C-alpha cells in the first residue's frame, strides 16, 4: 500500500480573490503525508501552506473543495474520509439541474469532506499571504472586467447613501470600435427605484383601490336587486296562495249548499 502512493502528485488549485488570479501547483503526496498537517482536515477549515510544499510556508489557505483519484467530488458537510452513497437533490453537487425534473432526486456516490490519502486534487483560497511571493498568483493583479450593476451592490462598493445618484458611479469600460475609435460602455443599473417606478406603484395601488370600491358598489347593487326580487316573488306567491284558498272556500261553500237542499 505504501508503494502505491510513492511518486503520486496531488494537484493544488490556489485562488487569490483579492488579486483575481488562479494557479495550479503540483504537490508531492509523500511530503504531504510526512508533514501530517493536511490529512484529517475537512472542507471549510484553514491550513498552513507548509503542509503542501516548503515554498508555501507562511501562507494560510482555506479548503474549498476537491476530488479523489476516481474524480468523485468532495461534498461539504459529509463527515467521512471515504466515498459514500447519498440521495442528492436536483442542482446539488453530483447531480446537475438540467439532468432532471423539478423535485427529482437520485442516489449517487460522492466523496466525504475529510481529506485522506485518496484525494488527487484540492481547491483552496488564499486567506493570508506569506513572505515569498508566488509567481503568477501574488505578484499579478487582474482587475475585474465588469463592475457591479445592481443598485444595492454599487452602493456597497462605493459606500453610498440613499440620497446619492447611483448612475454616476457605474463602472465603465473602454471599447474599441471597428473603425478604430474608442467608446465607453456601461451597464444599465438594475433594481433602481426611480420617480417613474414610484409613480407607477402609486398608480397601481390607486387602480386597485378603485377596483375594490367598484366591486363593493356592484355587490351592494346586486344584493339590493336580489332582495327586491325576492320580495316581489314572495308577494306574488302570497297572492297566489290567497287566490287558491279563496277559490277552494267558494267551492266548499257551493258543495255544502247542494248537500243541505237534498
């Protein structure tokens, strides 16, 4: 079993969120096992970079994900150092959303969140930099190509208040035209509450109240009409019953006179 791991290379994918850079480094599995720092940790924890390679000493990384030698992805929250069979919902790790219908689940094999010797690649992010710079990761800064377009995120980025005009702080980018000229492009601010939107909302509420009043008035008129119709029907029924009773009384009186004559 020891010979099986000799010479094995673990791939370490390092992301630097502040600089916007990513780099992949090959680490010797024997050095990682002998250091004894990484083995036994789980996703979400922080680890010293010297547990992966000597040149990463002083760096602090946060474990984000990974996969084993057969390519099964690690799942946060599964406290196991081996492969497990889980019932996974649609859209989760190991079960793409486009492969199933809404609400469908499937049982699939996934790797636990605890690091062991069967892990072939790890994904980490830089929490704290060390003294030695990493070429292509810490010495390079890739600015974001696009800025935020949602109003709340623009306010958060520039620390704006509700009274400030968000449109003046939209991040623009320079674009070269086909004719060789230059122009600037800026996104449309999303979820921005303007005066027209406020007026539209007020109008919507006003229309709803007017429709409610109209419905109440129509219902009142309908109930009044039903009450009048019921009263008319009751009067007609009463008059008809009186006519029938009167006719029966007349017939009964004539029959009594004929009997008396006999």
